[in-house]
């Protein structure tokens, strides 16, 4: 029987806000600021509706998109490895190689 490791990625609320800015997510402004959708910016975060409510500001799909963005942007350092079977080239996508390794062991 093969042993699999589970991965449970987490992000702090600030990490999610930073990710939303990096991904140029459009979020609703408060009524006093016009109420329309605008690209999220941390410097102006007080202008966005429900920004301080971690349960309301991002949908589940938005949180998943941000965490996936972070996972896909992980890159290996020079000569990095996790095991004798899992070696990385410098600047190689870590998540891409992990998916390949998972499927080859399945």
C-alpha cells in the first residue's frame, strides 16, 4: 500500500489581501466610495466593503484562487531536494514537480 502525504495550504488574512492585490481582483467599494467594483489595493483597503470581515470579504472560490496562485508560484532554490527521488532544478516550479511525482507514484 502506497503512503501519501496530505497538503493543507493555509494563508493569513493579510496573505489573502496581498494575493488579491497581486491577482488584481475586483472587489466592491463601500457606498461612500461609490459602491462599484474596483481592483483591490491594500493601501486603500478601508474603502472596500467588508474588508475587515474575514468570512465575508472573500468567497471560497476567491480564497482558493489566491492560495493556488501562491502554490503555483513556489520556486526551488539551487540544489534543493525533498528526497532522493524528488530533486529540483533552480527556479523550477515546486508544485508542478510534486504533481508529476504524485501521478507517477499513483
